[in-house]
């Protein structure tokens, strides 16, 4: 799976602590290798048709859309603030 990062994702990623960034990298590797990995807890965002969410640790979430077999990474961050505007 290929990834494309939005500017919003890049800004949010830079705000994370080093340990949180490592969790994000690990989650994205797992997503690329096996979307069904249970640790990701992949699910569609409520109220949307095309935005998906995965976990990168207890409190870190990543949202993305699939566009032409590319995962467009929308936002990353702590649970509540990230899922408020996926």
C-alpha cells in the first residue's frame, strides 16, 4: 500500500512526541503489510462513507481515505482532538 500525506497530517505529525511518532510509523507499517492486523482496530469513521481510522497506541489515532489504491493520510494525533475533525 502506498501512502500520501496531506499537509494537515504532516503538521500534526510534527507536533507529536518522539515516542508517539514511532508508534505511528509502526502502525503504518502494519497497515501496509496487513490491513486486518488486530492491533490497528481498523474501522470506518461514523457518519462518513470513505474515511477510515486506525490506532497507533492507546491514545493516538490516524485517519485516512483510500483513493486509487493509495491511502491518503488525513490527520494524526490524540484520540479526541483527532476524531473531532477527521
